[in-house]
């Protein structure tokens, strides 16, 4: 699971398949299972889109009486029907999805709230309000909305995923496990929950249990890509790279249109000598498939920045910032990109924002040190000597916060030696100018 991603839009077709909504003649049956290998519902924190349910519908189809002979395998793997929104609420909800897609968060929020006023049990609207709150940096409000959706549908996996994403982003791995574990154990027929549970168990380094959870989903659908992704991550975390590669290749054959698979392929290729170009192509495919995939935007931006394509790198980091504004690493990368583009003030603002989000962040101090070094004599309001002195302060702060992690040949030591010479030269220059003026 990738920490920090909030913000994509689910298609109506996926919602129909995943949540049992009714309406058009092409929709899946109410009791339909997830399509094999389909994209995880709502990815991580994605705005969901719904098709109108039957006029005035307040709940799902009637659950058939259980057979006295026990459930078949298909019945055991079938998720119960979920409630649908009223037609009036659906109209407002759809308007909200359109507004969110066009970037009008205020209108989207108003439409989702209007949908809730018309149908207080419209749990996808609650979830979408949570996504908007998270995109705006209001994590607590997002958590409240996700929890509110779960009071209507306790196993609503997009809300569970949104909630655990925030917990993982905060470093609260055990809290994330505690959030999903009882739901995964209770709702065994929810394959998405089993896959999510497996991913979070990987984060908690409980690998054997992660394999068991993923296998529960694969027992129902051996081509279920989210479960394959969980096993891939478990294998990679256990150092079983050959097995991980095999699972990735298998999953790509099942469904080549899953963005996360291409991101993971990019991560694999990046680690192999001479395959960086292929890795970047994989990241690009992930972004094309899901533009709101923040990890892929970040990965692509990092490679573009390293390759000297500074404007393109900046655009990818800006996209990531819109999606995960509370993730410190986004702002550090954004600061690096602004610095490379010689947008000094914006660069400083990004690094300072990263430090607001995480007070001890040596990478941000390192970036600030390079910023003041690079911009000396050009930074608004600072003369060269002051900029050099600020660079020294930031680099020393970086070294202090790194502590024993600092490598013996860390580049900061060379920068500090250079800065010492620059400061002495600048001071001599100032003394000469002052002497000449007198």
C-alpha cells in the first residue's frame, strides 16, 4: 500500500460492478461480484461516481433465504447487495462528481452535501466529502466523513482504504491494522477488504497473515488483481524478488489497465541497470491510466528532475501536491523542482511547508541549504553573504538531524568547505567596498 494518496474518480461502470448499483440496462446485477482483475475500487481515496438507482430506491435487493443444505462456493463469495441512492440524490451526486473532475472542489462539496440532504444514507457522498477534505489537507474532517460512511455500510472498502491511508501516512501502522482487521474477518466475501487487509499486514510486517488474507480472496477469484498486488508486495518485502516478478507478470496479463501494476513495474525496472527509460515509460503509463495516482506522479517527477527536465518534473510534483497536500515528501520534491527552475521564493515556501508538516526533516534542511547556496546574490531581499550564511545554518542543521545516518562522504561536507571560502571572499569584498567608500 502506498501512503498518502487521496484523490481519483471512479467510473460509473466500476461502481456498478463493485457496489451493486442499478439503473442502466448495461449495469451488473445487484449481487454481482467484482470483475476479475479490475482496478481496486476508488484506488486510494478516489472520488466515486454512481449511476442512478431506481426511482425512490432506499435499499438493495432482498437477500434470499439461506439454503438448508448450506452455501455453495459462489454464494460464499458473493457480497451482499448494498443500498442505492434515491434518484433525486443521484442527480446532485453526479453533478458533484463532474465538478470534482473539473477541479471545482467548492461546487463538488456543495453538490455532495445536497445529495445527502435528499438522501441521508447516501454513503458515497459522505465518502466523496472525505476525499475533498483530504485533498484540502483536512485529514481529521476526512476521517470523520469516512467513518460516517461506514456507519451506513460497515464494509465500504473505499472508506476503509481512505481511513487506513491517512493512518499509514501518519505512521500509525497498528491503528490501520486495528481498523481493517475486524472488518476483514467479519466480511469474508468482500474481496477488496481481504486484499486491503493483506496490504496493511505487509506494512505491519506480518507476512504470513498477509498471505493468508490474500489467498482468501484468490480462493474466490484466482484472477483478482488487488489480491495479487498484495502478494507481490509481501514477496518483495520478504526479499523473494523472483516470486514477486512472477506475480507482477501474471497480474499484468490478467489486466494490463491497472495503474498500480505499471507503477510497480516501474519500480522493478528502475532497480535494474540500464532500464531507467523503460521504468519511466511504466510510470507514464500509470499516470495516463490514473492521473490522480500521486506515487506515480512523484516517481516520474523524481526521474525527470534527475534527467534535467525541470519544467516537466515541476508539473508532476504540483499534481502530487494537489492530491496529497499533507505529505512532507511532496513538498521536499516540490522545493527541489522549484529550485532547479530558479523559482527561489516558491522553493523556500515548499521546504518550509514540509517542515511545518514534519519538524525534523533533514532533507528539507538540505534542500534549503542548496537553495541559499544556488540563489546567493539573486534571492529576493538577501545579499550574497547573508545567503551563504543561511546555507551554512541549514546544512549544519541537516547534518545534526541526520546524526549517525550521515555518510562519511556526504556531499554536505564539501558544500560547507566551499561555503567557508565563499563567505571569507564575500566578507573581504565587503571590507574593500566599505574601505573605498570611506
